[in-house]
């Protein structure tokens, strides 16, 4: 009788646990991708599910702002009622990134990978006369000169002004100053014109 009573009590406890924990009741997780939070709340409340927002990911232009770009559990999984669905949202736009120092007078091979690693794109490349070759003289965005510490949105295009290595800039400057400061050369030129 004692053994029968133990078996009967165990059976009743197991049945009660099944009923109280809704073992047989499963809810299929819906696909929440690209939905706004209002739409997410509507769908989850209908299914007796809850949500929790994780940190936002990097901005993805393929998704609407503040929409769901990832969820755990994945769509199609079966869960119990009142289960939390963890969501990752798309931010409203790209984050701003600071222009680093020490890029001016660095070579193009050093500057381009640095800018790309920060999320920028390289725009047009132009050249200016200078003693050096392929050294960055200026960085511009939409015509505006960029200074270290300025902030731009990720994926912004940065135009580079590079040195062409022609040495013309320095030589022209030296020639013009030498002519202006040497009165003997000026007198000789004047005398030549008198003949």
C-alpha cells in the first residue's frame, strides 16, 4: 500500500507540473525583422510573449531606422508563453567618427587604410605641387577642409589632396624671391634691354 501511495503521489505531482508549466503548450516565434517596436509589441502581446531590447548594432542602411535587425530566439523556434524575445535594433543613422591626428604629411599608403578602418570612404584624389610624393597635404569633405578632432558620419567620403613630388612649388618660390631680392641681377637685366 505504501509503494502504491508513493507512485500515486508522484504521478499526481508530475501531472500538476505539466499543467502548471504548460509543457504541451508551445508558441512559434514570429519573424520580427524590419518591424518597428509598435508592431513588435502588437505581435508579441497577441502571442503572450515579451521582449527585451539589446544594445543597438551598427547602422544598417538596408533596414528602416529603429527596426529589428536581429532576434533571439530565431523565427520559427517554439517557446513557452511569457518567454522573452531579445531584439537588436537598427540605430537612426550612422555614428559620427572623429578625424584622427597625425594624418597630414603621412603617405597615402598609411592614411587610406586608417580612414577605411574608421568607416570612411576615399573620395577623389587631387595633387598639388610639393617636394614630397604621394604625401597627404589636405583632407576635405564636400569641399570643407578637415582638421583633426572634427567628426563625420561613418561612410562619409573624404577627398585627399596629395603632393605630386614635382618640386615646382619650392623652386618657383626660390626663383621669385631671388629675383626680387637681388638688385644686381635686376640691373643686369635692365642693361640687357638697353642694348
